[in-house]
């Protein structure tokens, strides 16, 4: 890929950030992202909600407010009723309304497998961008949603997930990261990303890839969806988790007691996962209180230090 030379391109794909950022003025930058995927739940309306929440998440992870969106859709018009497509789009539209984001249009192609997502544009002050790198030694790491959605989605496809698990994972995936973003107002966040396809450890690695610091993750403090460990023990682990772990093998240091199933959960690809934030201790405690006041929940799952720069220690 050619190197961007425009001085107004503040963030592009070079740093594995969640979205690109382009400076429009000294006080305004545009944040852009696009994401779409195949269904992971049977209900088309809920699929639309999940896909929209996932697409909006990248904008929140950059510290920006999502303002406009465009549908990106593929649909087998000769094999499925258009009422299914309508339900998908309605689910997405309802999430955009919840986010205060305007839908401007979109594009649909014919395909054998349904796919849906959004391109989203947000705005942020150039000095208030939240990038995925910038964590300092001593920062605490906060995760705002439980993980395990990839494993439970695999169990759903195999018809081995309970109704309670289906309901729980659906609720987590369709929940916007708006509250988690709103709770950062007035605080200093050193680094932020959202946890999606590369799993918790994959996205944590992106935050330390510049080798300024390393992270220690306390596995017992990571919130996990109910029943995920049992499903992992049954082998219901998506192939993406194994690819993630393989890619990260030289960056991860697991304590001896971390069993293979726990490693699978920590590298499990997530759909519409939570925000992972790095903040100093006082700011982190204030953030958790503000998040709770807004109806959200977060967990301190680890910390940053300089003992093993660029590495993730899991204990």
C-alpha cells in the first residue's frame, strides 16, 4: 500500500487503529470506518442491530461522535424474502436512532449469503482523538463488556447453546458502546480500542505493538459470558481464535496455570465487543463510577508496565 503523504491524515491503517482520522480544521477532524459481516443470530432484526452496534463501535473507540452512516448490504434476493432484508435494515436503523446518527443511504448487491454493516463517519476535536497506542507505565486496563461471543455464536450455529446463553450474548452484542464512550468525558484516556475480531489479547497487543509498554492481564478478572468455558471445553471454539493465538504466539506469555480453554476464550474473536481503555489509577476509578452512574459496567483486568515492552503477560 502506498504511504499517505497528506499532512491532514492523522491516523490511517499503519497503526492498526479502529478508524481513519482526517483533519478538516484545527478544531475538527473526521473519523471514518466501515464493517460488515454474515449473520451470527437467526433473528434478522437482531442481526441488524448487532451489525450496526459493531460498526458504530469503531467511532466510539476513537473518542468520536458518530454523525452519519451508509448501509452496506449483500442479499440473495432470489432465495430469501425481502421482508428479511427489511427487518435487517430496520434493526440497523433503530440502533442508529439510538446513537443519534443519521442514515444517508447505502448500497446493496446480490449475493448468495446475507451480509450487513455500515460505513460510519464521526467527528472529534483533533486534540481529543483516542488512539490505540499511548498507554503509560502504571495505567490500569478497563474492559466494558464480557467476552465469549465468538464461542457462543459457534455454539448457536451448532444448536448447542441454551436459550439463556443466546439471549445474553445477543444483548451484549447489540448494546452500543455509547455509554462506555460517554463515561470518558472530562477524563484523560491514554489509549483505547474496541475488542472485536482479533479477540481481547489481539487488540491488547495492538495497544503495545510500538513497544513503549507491555500489558499484564489478570485472567480471573476478565468478565466472561456464562457458560463460555464449558462450551470451549466441548471444542466449540471458532477457527478465528486459533488463528489469533497462532499470530500472537511470540507476543504472549501465559502463566503455567492458564489452561488451553482459557487461552481460547482470551483470543476468541468478538462481535461488537466492549471498549478496552488504559488510564491512570485515579482516572480509572472515576471512569468506573461515571460508567456505573450512566448504567454501564466495567472491570479492571490488568495494567501496563515496562518490564516486557510489546508483550502480553497473562496470569
